[in-house]
């Protein structure tokens, strides 16, 4: 029924009609807001390259989390800035480390907020790599027990779930086994399954103080041109027991999100990373784009591509915009 019988503009004519036929609806339900916990009290250190984001001491963080929860944001993910770093990232798995203390305080202050703990070593190692080193290389198998130990510590502190972001082979098995042996069978793993070696992580490394002191992460994070390999990574993590599969970054990887959604029947997450956030904030500050429309368009696109869950620094903005 081509033109003039069929006219697709008929259903675009009014806001009411457009609202009725909208295929994708953005809600706050799937949003996870990242936070950076740091030592001290009454500390709030703005991250220059990420307007609105800050490193916060635990007391300040709890108040922020209350505010987010009251705005309708259902979940956060925690990263830690330790008081001291060493070669094996020991504050990452110490029971009195910054993240376990933050988890405990947030769960006490805002019990119904879903708290995920990022599991990785790069914030805690003095060399800034995501695992322990053997010479100049990250030693995969020697890193696994330390990641598992960190995940267990976070579960013991009360995290609702753990999210390994290190890209070591076999980490989901290692974490699952350790959690299960210790009575934490009920704690889900959201795996950063397809995590690419991306230039979009730049601002995060300021925020988390996790820039590698030499080299880069290309020997463990994925090569950006590879889509089939991303699906292979996700399949392996699923087989190892991952409950949620994540694609990261999001904006330049919508094709991977879509393929993951079509292939796997578990929830798919995507991480709308720091560089994607900072680009929008910087352009908006110059009045080059309409920030609010861009935020909604991006977040809607992640859902349309197939993501159920979106980790995003825009969570607060989304709460404001969806209320309006
Ligand atoms: C650490 C980690 C990174 C991010 C999340 N977890 C950075 C990296 O791999 O260098 C990036 C998040 C962002 O850019 O917003 N393993």
C-alpha cells in the first residue's frame, strides 16, 4: 500500500498520537548510578572532567544515595579510592577497605537501594593494572583468587551483587565458586563480559585514579573491531555462571548490545561510560547541543538496542527529565 494510501506521517502528527505508538519507553527501573567512595569524612571532591560527579567519603555518599533513591533511582555501583595502593591491590579485598565500608553504610542508610560492587584491581594497585603483574604482563591465573576474595568481601559487607570488570579469563568461575563455598549462592554476578579497550574511559581514570602507570589495557580488554569475539566472551561468561551480561562502552557498541539481546536470554546491561558522559557535558557547556534531549535520546537508544540495564552518570538527569 504505497503512497498516497499509506502515509506514515499520520501517526506522528500530535504529541498524543506519538505517545501511543512509541515502541521504546525509558524508565528509571533499569538505571544504575556509579559512585566513587574515598577515605575521610565530609569529603566531596569534584571530578573536573565529569561535571556533577565527585569522589565522596562514606558519610557524604550515604546522603547522596538517599537523594538518588528518593528521586527514583533503584540502584548504584560502587568504586573505591583506597588510602594506599600496593602491588597486589590489597585494599581491594581487605574487610575494612573503602568499598566494604561504603557498602555497609549505604545498605544501613538506604536498605532498599540495590548496591552493586565493581570488582577489579586497577583502583588498588600501585601500577594501575587490573591484575597482579609478572614482569610487565598481567598474570591472569594469579589474579583470579584475589578477585574472588574481593567479591566475597563485598558480599559479606552486604552488597546485593558483584560486577567483575577486570577482563581476566575464568574470573566468573572463580568468583562463583568462592561465593558458593562461603554461603553466598544467592549473590548475582553482573559480568563486564564484553569490555573493550576504549578511549572512552579517560575521565573515569581521573575519577578513580586508576590510570595504568605504564602501557595500556589492550592485552586484556577487547579489541574494538571485534563483534564475534564479544559474543564469544559473553557466551563463556554465561556458561561460567554470570547472571547479567554487560557490554561496555555503550554508544559506539550498540550493534554488540543488539546482537547480545538477540542471542542470550539473560538480562543485558550496558555501561554508558565516562567519556560518553563528558562529551555531552562539554558540548552542552558550549551551548552546542540541547543536553536534555541528547540524554534522553542516548538512554532511549540503549534500550532500543536491547539493553535492560544501563549504568549511567546521567541517572540524576534522567530522574529529573522523566519527572517533567
Ligand atoms: C575498571 C573500570 C573502568 C571502568 C569501569 N571499571 C576503567 C578501565 O577499564 O580503565 C570505566 C568506566 C567509565 O569510563 O565510566 N576496571
